[in-house]
């Protein structure tokens, strides 16, 4: 499939995108604005698990992202880590994040207390299927921006993180290109 540069290039397209969602459940609604920034890529790609590449991956995460895009950190350097097999699928599927954000209609209010063996602290969970694999995207609220960001992202191995979580209904989704100020409605169940 892909490599770290392919996923970084795909992710860089999202830096100019914001998603606005309206969710509903039992006569309640929740509005979510989702943004992306360069700092998030490091964790979404799972680079923190490459502990034998600490010197290569040390420093400001936004700068590391730019170094991957510029080729100063290469796919070969990343793939030479003995821990790379553990994150390979995550990196491969990260190239599909925009497609996942565009197409997702399955959203759960995430309760971390229901996951005894997970340290993921998130507010919502999106579940998609890509190439016959479930992909989990966890969203957390950022108090500074007042918007949500992707906290974690990975394909399912054995555990289904959506089990016992509360499903919310997607009512509306809009994709905004910030530099051109163009909006695309991706889903609208609110129309009369």
C-alpha cells in the first residue's frame, strides 16, 4: 500500500479543511467542528512507537511533519525501525483519512471508562470500513480552539472499540475549504 510520505502528503491536504457535523440522539443535538494541524500527524501515524528512532524523530512535531514532506526524513528511515511492523497498517490507512472523514456516517459518543485496557481519552469515535478492515478515528475537544481534532487513528486488530459505546445519528455534515472559503454539504438529513 502506502508509505509515510504518501500518508503525509494526503494528510497535508486536510490542513486546509474543516468539517462541521450535527449529531442527534434522543431529541438532543451536538455540533462538532473538526480541524487538522501539523502537530497531530506524528501521533496519528504512530511514530511515537518507533522508540529505536528517537534521535531521528526528536523535536517539534510540526517540524518533523515538514521534514517528512520535504524528504529529510525518508520512508526508508522510518521503515528501518524494528517497531515499524507495529505501525505499518496505521501509516497505510492514514492516507485514506480524508475519504474517511468525507464518507463516515457511524459516530459514537466515546466513554473511555468502558474500555478497561485502553488509555485513549476521546469524546467521539468514528468507525469506517476500508478494504474490509474497520478503521477507528477518535475525536477529542480542544479547549483552546473550541473545536475537535483527531486524537488517535488505527485499523482494528482484535478489539472493536465501538462495542458498548452509544451511537449518535449523523444529521448533517459540511466540508469547508478554508483558503477558498468553499463549502460542500456531504450529508443532510435535516432537509424538510
